[in-house]
C-alpha cells in the first residue's frame, strides 16, 4: 500500500508535497489509468461504469450475493493534498488484495471504487450521485465549476452526459458502502483517539451572489455617484462573517471567490459574482443559513443601489451513517485495540450521496495539524495503516455476516 501511495502521490505532484488533480484533468485521468493498471496487475477484475467510476472487483461464489462497496476518490481540489480521497481508494484496493490472498469464502462481492469528481471541481459527488440515481439534469446544465469545464472534462475522459445519467445501480444489488478518509480537522488529535467513527455528514449548499451596478470612469465619478458592485460585495462579505460568528457557531460558511467585472484599475466595477458555500449539521440550521445569505445580499444591494441575484446551486442534505455499520466499526476498533470516538463530518463525502440507496459508514484517521485541501495535508503512515486495518476488519465482519 505504501508503494502504491508513493506512486500515486507522484501523479499530478506539485513539488511541495501536494497534488493538483482536479476532476477529469489530464493528471486525474493519469491517476485513473495508473489505478486501472494496478488493478490489472493484482488479478482483480477492472470495472469502469458509464460515469467513469473505476473499480476493482472481487466476486464471491454465493448465488445472488450483494456487493459491498469500499472506496473514495482519486481527484483532488486544485493544489490539494496527497491523502484526501487517495488514501480511501488505496486502502479499499489493499483490502481486496488481502481478502483475495486469504482465499476465504465470503457472503458478499467486494468492490473498491474510485468515484468521479467527488471534490466538486465540476459538479461534486458526481460519480456517487450517478450510482445512487440522484444525479439531476439541472446539475449538469449549471454545474458549480461552470458548464464549459464540465463539457471539456467529459470529452477528455470519453464520457457523456447520457452516460452519467445512466450509471444508476440497482439498490438491491448493494450491501452498503464503507469509506476510509482523513479527518481533515483536529478533533482526533485533540482527544488522542486513533479512529473516528462518523455519525453524520453535514449538509452543504452553495450559491452565487451577483451584485450588479454600473461601469463608470473611476476618476471622474464621485464615490457618492457610483453604483459600485464591489462595494456591495465587500460589505456583504463582512456581514456574512459577522453573522456566522455571532449566530451560527455549529455551522461553517465560506466565500471562496470573487469575480470582479470588468476588473481593471480605472473602471468602477459593474458586476461582482461571489461564490458562497454553507455547511450545517442539521436541516433547520442549513435553511436558516440560506435565509441569512438571501436577506443580507438584498439589504446590501438596497444600501448601495445595486441589483442583486442569488443563484442557489446544489444542496446536499445532512445524512446519518448507518447504526449497524457504526457498531461494526466499533467492534473492529476494539478487536484491533484502537481508541476511537464518534464524530460528525464537516466535509462532504461520497457516502452522503450513497446513503439514499444503501447503508453507509465512514472511518476517519487523524490529520496532523488538521490541514486539508492544501499541500500541508499529512497523516502519519501508521495511522493510514491503522485505518486500512479497521476497514479490513469491518469489511470482513460485514462480508461474513458477523455483525455482533
Ligand atoms: Zn475526500
């Protein structure tokens, strides 16, 4: 697993410990080709579905057996870390290789899957939503990464929108989904637990707030006469952070990008597009956050005599992890002697998309410094191995029908 991790980390490497493998980029497709060749070398079956999801498959000999999915994603955020997603795919792959070597007769087929576009460079949880049958055509028409990027990426990968929409699996064929992932926060480090057992994944919603004013000569137009879209956007941003701090301690929000148009020294900005993302552990809080963004943006538009529109993009509801799967992971930790704790995930994961069609569970390992979506992302290799062993134990319990 270490050799594979090193080889994979070199694909899309940006030289400072990080990787740049946005979904369906050349580097991401190179990582997928590498994964396909490793599956071939392992003697496991390679499967690629019409959403581009790449899998290693290990069949059991039980008639009518269901499939237990294990996996994560090989795409990264732009200039991201080596562990996010990659660890989960490689650990799942390693579990299949170990089970194959053991030669034990199990009750479930096992599949180690790399889901397309988990990170949302294009759509977000694209491959897992497709498998769950919950990919909506509207998401493809106005994806958060922009329509052009999606069309280009699909062409580069030889995929089609029709294929994405046809990748749904029969839920009765699935026994569940287990994912190992780095925590991406500091809670495990702060409590010295080795393993986090995820109870729920926060809901995530995103929107584009667009302020429109008027482009004018920046020298001759007095401040009071300006309809400056950036001025409204700046006050919106400050108000947004203040509201988060004061009223939403259990939630998180981010302003990740401002597009200022025309974006030059000597013209008053006519239009500003703001990318906003919101996360909350339950649905009522998520709705309150959305209301806050709507209210604040309209208030700032009025104050600075601007037009405003708020375009809501995809909303992923908060989801609960399966109780039995959580207990199976607890028992795996006890068997292996690892201190563990239950925790919510503030990051989105493919498990979220799959929870609507099958039981799901997630295993977290500590992130040094809590860094993620950054080249500083780091997890001790022993923790990666611990997590993989918990994944293996939990998989064996589920695939033996031993849930006690
Ligand atoms: Zn991830």
